[in-house]
């Protein structure tokens, strides 16, 4: 494989290229490295395992002065380099005036933070030109202290000296601060009364965490709730207070060594954990944490401390901590002090805050290795607002509002897209208000005035309604893009593809052109339009929305479809899980189509299968059943169930029949996933497009994507998956931006 890496940061003039040269040589990788206007660019080619070692060692062994504050990776096809060389530097280009994301505390600052002789010893707001908050403190461009929430702190003479000294690593570090002049901590009780301040508040927080208390801590993009991740009774209290039944919590570990005590990260996952973006990374769990951290899952979301305050807290404890965003069930993450006092008193026993304002909220990002490639699941802190280069120039300035769930929106101009941070589900008025604020905030920041607004096709998405109103108010055209087409456009843009591709868009559900709910689509796409070539045979979602939380409703619907009323007598898990009367009612609803829209969703098929093999009848968050099936996947199981293509339909009749007959239920998840991969291969052969894009929420399923890649690439197809934006609805806005048909 070939890997292209772009690094930004202090990587010039510190012996970085010779270091890379030696490392590449040692690992016998071929390629080149070059200094670019924004950092270092390189390509390395070789065996996948070696490339991953390269990525990890790049962080672990880099020259002491080198600082990496952003990294772009892209896997490409091999070109067959013969040697590794340091190439002539590119011409000094114009430096891009973009706003940087928030960057995890760098190693030099960390050294000072824990050096008792340093004047910033244990100072929770230490930062430098290469690390610290950026996006979450800037009020307007240009990025000067006066334009950030640091404007209220007047620099002391020593900070000013550093700030003005070109040789100092805090030269023009806008958020520069020290204990004499910078932000300070205060510790509040539930009632919002100040208990203590400064270092003393840290001691109290540590004590409280050891005692099993919940502490709200103000971080970079909002408040976290922290508590001991090893004690079941503690995590249970958190679940009760947050009213969050089973959705997994992220865990913050003090070091990569501690991560390895509790989990089994691969080399690549370690590299991601250590990267300056410091995302939450989904890794294999050893089962040593409290079971309620991630109930019945084999993976946990792990991350490392990324602000000095986190470092101080974690360093003084020998405990991994649950670190979940502090908010009331579905509300946005809390970011302001007053808001924290008002809203967090039912959740936290103590509130640790400080007087540096967070200008805009920004949740933690989530990354998962899918089919061997780091795939963003939620792109937010650490990544946003890094620009995404588009495959062509936009004719007009576009605002794309995204979907309704896991929302992000995007602004696009020329060949650049700026995706917003994670907004969340925009499914009520409060959330819509938050969405609108964030839209105007981002537009204001970039002095952006859209000439066209794009939204989903779904008539009842809050974002669709908002976009319609917006287009009227601003007197600009509105364009609606079909959901799954936008998924594929997003993947194409992510991978900078042009021309035609076969897009496989599988997800929960999205509104289709025919008014039914799509979700198992094979689309022939380019930027001008699409053709729906194949889809899964539609089935009813009995009870509509309710079917999302009850996989057994899907299973029953599939059974009714095949066996009619006889299904009610079958000795199967979903049937057994219900009262007779309830079953009859469901059957009648199905028969008459009452509140039971048709859907071709593969996400729901996963649910139906999970119900049939008896692992999930009722779930508490969307996609839970699919993750459970994914966890049960065994790569040694190679066979699959039957399926047929009938006209333009993928027929699941034999999948279901084989599954019901399958005596080895523990192998059923693998066989089902293998079947789906074979369906992809069959369709790809039928269509005959060489390039195949995978997108939609289902495509975060690692074994599925791995299998599809394996089968298709063996037959000469090229498979493209997401690398910059999520395959979920969190990446929709990028796709919407690129839809050109109406205004080329
Ligand atoms: Zn630093
Ligand atoms: Zn100072
Ligand atoms: Fe979707």
C-alpha cells in the first residue's frame, strides 16, 4: 500500500526529514519526503503492517523539538517507488489563513507542566504556539489575542516577554498564560457555591473521584462528567443520573501504557490515540472496566488527556475515568459556567470550572479503524475547522445543512469545504435553536454569505424546514438532495474522486424519491446525478419509529412477509418475546399497513437478524444490535447464506430461511455479514463499474467493510471508504455541498 501523509506543525528546521528518512530506511519503506509551505509532506510505500509501525514510531521517536499539530493520512494505490528520498522543497507558497483546531497539549508543555522548577508547574492552562485551544476560543479573525476569549487576561511581564521573543516557543502564542496572569480554577458544590480555588480545588477533585463521586470538569469544548471507570456501582449512578441506559461511555486513560492494561489497541490505534487531535478511538476491551461502561460490547471508546487540566487530574490518579459530555440526556454539551451551575446540579457532585470562556462548543471526536483504515465516526474537536479540499471548484457559495441525526453542516467556497463541529440530533426546537446558532456562528467567523442552500429530501427533517425558511428569507435558491446519493457524494468528495462510481449506501433510513424509506441502495453516481440500480426488497417497519428501538418488530415484519399469519405460530425468539395479543396487533398493523412504512434499510435488516438469533429484542440506542453482531463476527467463518437478485431487487428471502434453519447460531452473525458482502460483489459484477464507494452508517461495520473490500478487490474492483468525514449522517453535509446538477 501507499500512504500519503501531510503533517503540519513545527516540523521544519528540527531534523525532521532526516529522521523520517532513517525511519523509512529502517522499515524498508519506499517513497519521498518534502517540506511544504504548511509543514511536511511525504509518501511511503510498503507492507501495511510496516506502514502502521511507521505511523506509530513517527510519534514515539520524533526529534524532541518537532511538534505535530495536525496530520492528514490517505491510503492510495501503489506506484512502485524504488527508494526513499528527501526531495527538493516546494516553493514557499502563501500560508493559508485558516483557523486551527484545538490541539492536544504538546510534549514540551507537558514536560514543563510536571517540572516543579518550572513557573508553570501544575498550571492547568499551559499552552504554546503548537498546542492549546484555538477554534473554541476565537471570536473573530484575525486570530489575535484581542479576538479570543483570552482578551480579558492581561499578560504579565514575563508572559509578554515570551510572547514577543521570536526565539521563544510561545512567540505569538495567543492563549499564552501563567499562574500570575492567566485563567484560574474554582471548585463549586452542587448549589453553585464556591468551595475553594486554585491548586486546592484539584486536591478536592481527586479526593472526590477516589470516593466514587461524579465531577463535572470544564474542558476545551465543553464540560465532561468524570467518574471512576473501574467501579460498577459508580458508573451505574452516572447512568441513572444521565438517564442513559446502555449507550457506551468513553474512558480517559492517563497514558498509552494504561490504555494497554485495559484494552488491546493495535499499532494503528495507538498512533491515533497519540495523535495531536487526541480523538476517542474504539479499541478492543479486556473486560477489566466496570461492565456498565459499555454494556455487552467488546469495544470501548478510549482517549488520552488532551488539556493540561486533564493531564493533572489523570496523572495524580491511578484510575481510568469515564469522561462523557456533561449534558442532560439529548441536549447539547454544556459549555458556560452559569449554564453548568443551572443544569449540572442533578448530575455532578462537584463542578470544577475556570474563567476562560468557551466561545463555541465542540464535542470529542471519535475514530474507528474500519477495514484497516482510520475512519472518522464523529469529526469534531481536533479536526474542525480544518478545511477539506474539494475535487473541483464550486460555482457559488453553498451552505449545506446536513441531515437530522448526528448533524454537521458545511459551508463551501471555491475548492474548500469547512464542516462544522458535531451538532448532534436536530430533532426538537431546542436542538434546532442550537443548530441555527452554530450556523450563524460559523458563517460569521468566515464572513460567509451563501448563494445557495442545500438540504435533505426528507420533508419533516427540522433542518429541511429550516433550510426552506432560510432560502426564502435570504432570497436564495434551495436544493434538496436525496439522502443516500448525498452519502455517496460525500464519499466521492472525501476521496477526491471524479467521474462515475458505483455507490453502495447502506444505513438506518433516509427519505427516498418515492416517499418510502430507503437504506439499502446501489446507486450509479457522479456529481450531476444518480441512478438507483439495485435495492433491497422493501419490508414494513411496523410502528414506524418504534421499529428502531425494537428489532423484534423488524424480525416479525420479515416473517410476516414470508409466512403471513403462520409466523405467529413459529417457535422463534421474536415471537416468544411478545404477548399473544401484542403479536396479533402487530400482525394486523402489518397487514393493513397502519403506521408501517416500507423500507429497504440494511441497518434494519441487521436489527431483524439480531432479533432472530435472539441477542436483541429491544434496544436502547440506534445501531446497538448491529454493533453486537459485529462483535460476534468470526473471520474464520467463511460461508454465507443464499440470496438472489431479482430484477433490481436484492431478495432476502433465502437469507432469512437459511438463518432460521441455521443450527449454529453463534456463527449466524458471520454468515449474515458474509452474505451482505457477497451481495455487494454480485451487484458490482452486474454493474461493472471499477470504482465502488461505500457509505452510510452501516459502513462503519468493520468486518463487513473488510469483507466487501476483500471480495471486490480480488475481482479487480477498487473500493473507496471514508477517511476525512464520517460515513454516517455526520458526513452528509459534505456530499450535499457537491451536488452540482442544478447550478453548473
Ligand atoms: Zn505546547
Ligand atoms: Zn503570565
Ligand atoms: Fe444516512
